[in-house]
């Protein structure tokens, strides 16, 4: 086994390598060979390969096609060359020093280490029955207050920030009277020093990986007391006493450690190594770091959820979901579903070209989504050049049908201004089809853990999609079903267009044109006349229906009413060829 120490101006880390080749460079791992990635612009993507060979040697191979490897004696291994070197060996690639030594150079073993009770999160809280004053010599109240004030100061710093780690390293030195304090984060078999006090340059070993291995395996704090120091023949790079305490994440995994060392001069002055009370204080600081990292993870998750929720929900609903995420659990409930689709989209793409098409669609979707959120709807999904939205889930909205219909009217009101803006490009007004339906649906997260997508499933959704498609045949921009119309306030203006069979949906459905919450007397008069003609047609009084429809087909401005034209055509067909069995239901079998 090898111990590897990497150091440059941006990073210092150590790792254990159990055997076989290991590579170093700026690039990612390749061909399954373990890799230590280095943050140094002067290092090649693939620069150095090291492999232990018999006799206490390593083979050092230069993988770079351009840059040399510099040894401690200032000789070089040129690109593409290799050399066998004695252990320990120290090399430089770019501006980074790498020291490699055999693992048996670490003199510390488990027998010479003392320990204290495991941190509270690594054991049951019911087992915690001692206080800090029972662990060794008792500090006076002023000292104890200073200790806890320092811990609080550490927690005040932004968790995960350089200041947070530096405050912790300084606390190790100032509170425990250590000569050096390190905050180490663990990434696999690699330990990286993210903060140190004092911040002195070091190109070799900064800490004992043996002690850290014990910390990870036993999930507890280890330290060297005065009695254990007497049994050691040598120390680590002049360090006489060390202490290391685990940092746990929110999942109770060891993700780092606090590591402190005290040099010989302190032992000569005090007559002892590190005591249990000092070790307990280091463990307290490690717990504070773990709590800070857990807080950071929780805040990051909350931010991720908020960003995710706000893609679908209004800001108010997003905040409610953060506090009560159970609202997102799958359930069956009544919802109103809205589909939109751009009319003549194929023609638009040919006229606009790719760049302008995406610009136009993006601008239109921005306006549609803005209106959906204005009326507290949920943006479920974008479907090609269309959109799916929903009301009354996940939170209750008693007036969900009204909200959805107001949204549809507001969306259509956006089209004139947008058409004018794009007139020179699209050459004709933009048109949308909007379909709405209300009914029971299964609602919940229909996405994955990697991509959230809250939405409805079932017959209600399928029918809403078909209703939107029916706007093409019926020639009106917005259609609603009878189940939606039943829930609307009476001041909404609608027109019954008849009973239909739509593709992929069993049974029949009554469809209504959605006009808005206000209408002119002329529109209401024409609506009443049309519905009267529809009644005549349904009763097989085709001649009377045709007579009633003639004045409704067009207006003084030359605009034609497509529903009146369609109904007139059907009445005339029945007059020409009276059916043996008359069925007033219209089949819309094209999707």
C-alpha cells in the first residue's frame, strides 16, 4: 500500500492506494485505472502513472506528450519515458508536488491510541449520560463559556464556505492549544485539507491516514495521550500528539474529520499529550461542522425543491408545497385540465425557419405560462408547440373551473399584440386552440426522482386533449365540455355547439364554445339563434334549422361563423338524403 500526498497553491490532499497503477492528471479517469485529478493548468490531462514494484521501488511513467516530470534531485523524466525510483519518492508535475511513500512509514497503530465515547449521532441519544466536566480536568465557567461561544461562531459562518472551514481550523488551535488544525473532507479513499491553521506550505504528509482509517472504521474520535507517546519510537514529521474526530453528514456517513496536532515543545511545557477533555472539545467542533453541512444540504435541497416547484406552480403554492410536501402524494381528485396548441404550426416553421420559430414559440409560451400562473394553475408539461395545465391539485381550489376558463380567455387575449409584433414574419394572425375538461383524475409525480413532473392521468386528461383538437373542426379558439360548464359562474358566456363523439374516448360529450365573461348583445343574440337552430336540427326539423341558420353564416364584415356553416351543411345533407335512422351526434374521429 502507498500513501500519496498532493500539494499545489489550490489544493492539498492525501490518499491511500492499495495496489496496482494509479494515474495523475487534469483529465477524468480512463481505462478503469484509479485517478487523482489535479487542479493545475500546467498539468497535462494525462500526466503521471505510478505503480509499485518489488524491492521497495515504484515505476514512474510520463504519460504526457509535452510536459516533463521533475524529480526531487531536479532530474527529469521526459514525455513518453519511464523510470524506476526508490521509495519514498517526490516528483513535480506542472506546479504540483506529489510525494509517494510506503504505508508502513506511518508509525501509529491502534494500540497506542486513546478514544472517548462515540459522537451522539453515531450511537443512541439515550446512551448519553455524561457531561463535559466529567471527562477530565474541569474548566472554569469563563473558559467553558468561551468554548461554546467559539462553537457558535463557527456555526454562524456559512456552512461549506471557506470561512466556515477556516473558523473551525482556527478554533482547533485557539481552544485546544494545538499547534496545527486541519479540516479534512473525504472523497472515496482521498482526504483533502480544505482549511488549515496556520496556513503553511507543505509538500509532504500533513496527517496520519492510519488514524483516519480508524476514525472511519470505528466512527469515533482518537487521540494520543501522554502515556501512549512514551511507547512510540518516533513521531509523524515532528508531531508528538494528534487527535482526529469524525464529521458525519445527514445520512450518518463519515464525510470528513477534524485533525489536530501538538508538537514536542507543548509537551515539554505541559508534561502531557492530548487529554480526554480536549478530545471531547474537538469532537464537539466536529459535530458543529457536521450540523453545518447537514444544514447546508437541507438548504440546498429546499432551494432545489423551490426551483423545481416554481417551474410548475405559482410562487404561493410552491411555498406551501415546501412546508407540506405530502400534498404531492398520488391521489384521485376532481381537476380541470387545459390544453393549448398553435394552429398552422407546420406553415409557421416553414415561414420562420428554425431560429425564428423557437424565438416565437418561446415568447408565446412565456405569455401562456404567465397567464396560467396568474390564475394559480399548475404548468404540467410542454408538448411540442402546446402546453398542458391543471387546476385543483395539489391544493384545493373550489373555483377551479372558473380559474381555468379565465386563463383560457386571458391566453387568447395575448394573441393580437403578439401577432402584430410578428406580422412581418408570419404574415397572418397567430391562432391557438384551447380545450378544457373537468373530471376525476389520478394526480401525482408522474416523472422520476431525476426529473420531477407533477400532473394528471386518466380519461379526463385524454378527453381534454381531444376537445382541444376539436377546435380545428369547429372553428372556434376555445372549447369546454359540459362538465366544466356546469361549474362555471352564470356570467360566463358560452355557446352549445352540439353533441360529439371524439377519437379514443367512449361515449358522447357536449361541447361549448367559451367566449368570455362579457359579451355584446349582438353576440348573445347570435348565440341564442344558433342554439335554437341546433335544437331544430336535433329534432330532425332540418328545413327549419337551415332557414334559421342562413342569417348566422356570415356577418356584415364578411366573417363566417364556422359552427353555423357546419350545422347548415349537415342540415342540407339530411334534406338531400334523409337518413333511415337519424343520429344528431357528430363523429370527430380524427385526433
